[in-house]
């Protein structure tokens, strides 16, 4: 017989068992666990490990860190030291957890981030509360990752690769095994997916999902912007197939179910380069002298049915994305540019808000419902503007020659007199509506929009500014009337109905105070005693800066002081528009909330019960989130194109206005093209400059030369980085005029 080994096998102590147990219990949101379940989670199945877990559970219970709520089942004890919040990591690598309800953010040092990344929802343990100082803590649990896909540049070696990511405030790169680089070559921009992050590893493990191309190439950078925000740039094959097989013909049976408005004068006014026309206006003079004005919106919900592939895709996208050189649509082209586009000389299914309005622009009657319409003409904003400026009075149109230099195709043509009369009279009514809105406390943000002239390869040849004129404001006022009226119609019903509102809260007092400090540098001031005086003085400020060198900067800062508008079922009104009720009804081709509004409006017109609150609030939250991502992508595409444009102007001098001052540099916005870049303090070689936070300035220690917010300066391009979308300027001194 073989001799038995009489020595007992040494028990292996489980390292970090306390942390592991507490992490498991915290991750499961109050769900109780017994020792067997914890052992299974840890992958431990031997008797020794189980005994250690049992002992540790009893020890933690004795310390009051966990509670036994059933026999042998434990949860973490509630603690005022644990909080849940959003991880915010700055571009300089500083970590803070923002907790709703806490006055101060919780500071987290790099060593205590414990693999949390910017935007993650985390649990944090506060271990230090300095009297009069900031709370400090350690991340104890990552509850939800903000994102798991990242755009970066790959560095490939013999056996593995690393992907370095920019734009996410990342403090680490991704380790990618050679087998998972998806044919990427060294230096390529790629989309990498986080697959996990081992305890002892400095870098998370990644897999390359897609090779985007070489950094700096146009399509690479545009696709990188979309990928960075998780936005698609093409439709799945099955969604395109589904859309292309839809019956988009106009049927007699369907017309019978609708109000037939095909004989009413109807037209569209849109940007000259628009591909889809989702709204049209109709105009008719009634026998009593009043006007019947219809706001007709493409009936997208007729084609996009709940529960279909098409609806699922539209919901996921939630919005169209308007980049500098392309549109990424919410709906496939068969709908967005054809079936749902209210093109001239075509019959279309529409959802309409029809108003009887008197000559004082007062609404006498209103009607909502499904219609069929026929667009008689299409105008670009510029063409409608010519009509408005030339024919300022309806009564004199009959004695005037309507301008013949109006053209869409390049060929001159005359506009029919009834359409000319309709546009001029609707412009008059729109101005009355706008005046009433401003008097009620609405804020007029007519910010200058930067546009690029692109060649056939999407290279920027020039920059121009788009301003809102009377024709734009005509459309805006009637769209606002429709949106507000639909929201009022549902919002005032009793009993209360679930509905999708577009809400806008009052501005934050601290942000308004910061704005006041900045505008004081330029000699402006505000009256912020109450809601109405704040709105009135904001409008005065925006009017006073119009056309000044500081306009774009102050417009931008003023907009940032405002709360962010969002979608919700809980109505609080719209501060910026001064409306008690507001929704989005007028753009279902490009916004999913409008599709929801159409469905709910028809649901209630059919006298059905209130829809489920939870379902629509979740959809509202998703729509708001996707809108923010789309806005960020659009902003990044403009920055990219500005940098690309400035690459070809490196040898030129520009006059700019100082738009920001920080401890590391001076931001300058070029007046001629609104491109913004930074002059690094280290590049100011005539002196050593220090940041003067109180006066929004940097001041030379020896010369006392100061560069102050709002100063006009001369600059030259030092570096234009397409990949980082960043401009570095060289300071040439103050502008002498």
C-alpha cells in the first residue's frame, strides 16, 4: 500500500475577500445573497473557501457593514458614507463624482478611480470630509458604464496592439491582442470595444470592431465623429428593405378618412439646399374676412408603425444628425426624401393644425387632425424674403410687378399673385405673433450660424454666416403656434393625459451671475430682479451686441447660461419661449418625439384612455440623450471643418477677439470666419504672463501688458490639428485698427 501523506494541506487565504463580498452585495441593488451564491460569483467551490466566506460574512455582520435579512441571506447596510453618482474626469485627469442632492462634488484621486471612466455611474465611498473643504472618496463599484465603444488610434507591435483614445478624458489606453485587431494597420483610426478589465491590469482589454481609416483623411474624421458618439452612418439592410417595400401611393379609401385640403393654396418655404420638406403652410381668406391658416406636417406615423423594424430603428436614432458635409437621417431616403417630403405638385398624407385667425393675429378657432394636401409651390427662404421686402403691403401688390428674379433652378419666373399675397400677409401676422411672444417674456436667440462653401470633395472653399430674416421668422412663428396649440389642447384636458412635452427650465442663478460679470467687461449690464426683468434685459443685451465684435462670444455665453431644453411627460413650461405648454409636432421626419406626439394626438382625438407614463418617459429620456449626442457631433464636425479651412491659411494674419482666458492660454475667435483657436501662454515670448481670474485677463510680470477678454488682437495660425480638431495661434499683438 502507498504510504498516506499525513501532513494536512495548507489552506489558501483568499485575498481581498472583504472587498469582493461587499462589491457583490452592492452591485445587486439590495438583492440578498447567501454564502453559496457569493462563492459561485467568485468561482470558488472548495470547502475551505466556503468556510472563509461564512466567517467573513459573520465578521462583516458584527461590524454592522452588512445585515442578515433572512436566514443566511445578507445585504449591505445603508451608510451615509456611500453615494451613487456620475463620474466626471476632467481633461487634466482630475476625478469628481457628481451626486444629485449633494451640494459639493466628491473628489476622487487617480489611485482611487478603480477603473471608473468619464461618465460612468458609480458608487463612491467618502472617507474624508474636510471642514470647509471638499469631500474625498474612493470608487467602490461601477454600476453602469457610460460607453463601451471608443474611437482611437492603434499602435501595432509584433504580438499585441494598444489603442490610444482622445476626446473622452481617458487616462488609459486599450490593450488589444493581435488576434483581435481586425486587420488594422499601425496608425489607423479604429473603433474599439471594451471587453473587460482584469484586476491587475493597467489597461482594459479591447477588440477592434471597425477600421475607420487613416487619421486626417476627410471620411475617416467624419466617420470617427459619428462613431465617437455612437451614431450610425448607414441603415441596416433589413431596415432599408422594409422601408422600400412600403406602399407609398395615395389611396382613395385613405383620403376618405381624412380632411381633404388639396384645393387649398399650399406652399413650402425651406433652405435652398433642403432635401426633405416636412412642413407646409396653407392660406385661405374666409367670407368673414378672417384667414384660415394650416400648418401641415408630413404624416410619418402613417408609415412608421409601432413594433416594426422601421420604428425600432427610428427610435434608436431618435434624431437626424446634420454634419457640415452630410445628413445622417432618422428615416430611410424612401420616406425622408420621397413619401414624407411635401414636394411641389404632389399629393401627400399630412397631419395638420388648422387655425382661423383674424387680422389682429388672434386665434378664433383651431382644428387638429389627419389631412391630405397638395403643395402648389416651393420657395427657398431667400426667395420668400425677396417677396416680403418688395411687397410690404398686400393692398399694393395688385398695382405692382411681382419680382421676376425669383428662382430655384436658375431660371427666372413670376410668382402667382395669390401666393405673393399669402406670404406677405402671413409675414405681417407672424410679426404680430412674435411681438406678443417677446412681450410675454420670450428670449430671442438669433445666433449667427457658420456655414461652409464646400467643393465636390467636401473641402471648405469659403465661410459665410447664416442669419435669420423675416422669411425664416415667418415659418418659425407658425411652427411655434402649431407646437404650442397642440400641447395646450392635450395639456389642458381633464382628466390629465400622458403626453410628450418640450420643456425648458429657468436659468441657473449662478450662471446668470457669471454672465453679468463677463458682460460688465464690455460695458453691458442686466436687471435680474425677477423672471420677467431677466428675460427683458437678456433680449436687450442680445440686441445691443448685434453686429459688434463681441456678438458671437456673448451670444454663445448667453445660450450656455440657459437650462437645457428636454423631452418629458412632466410639463413645467418653456422659459425661453415664454409658453406654459409646448411640444414638438412639426418635424417628424427628423425627430422621433414628433412621431410620438402625432401618435398620442391621434390616440386622444379617437377618445382613447391615457397612455402609459413609464413607457413615454423612458422614450423621452432616450430622445433627449440622443439629441445631445447629435448636437455634440454636429459641433465637432464644424470644429473639424474650421481647422481644415484654416490649414490653407497658415501664412495669413487675422484679426480676432479674445473669447476666453485661462491659466494655460488665451482663446481667440477670428472675426472674419468665427474660427476659434488658442494662444498658449508658453508661446507668449515677450514676457512671463500670469492668469488674472478676477479680471478675465493674463498680465505680463515685467511689462504689465495685459490681454483681456474682449480685446481685439492679431493672430496667425501656428498649428492646425485635424485629428484633435484644435487650432493653435501665435499672438502678434493688440489690433491697432
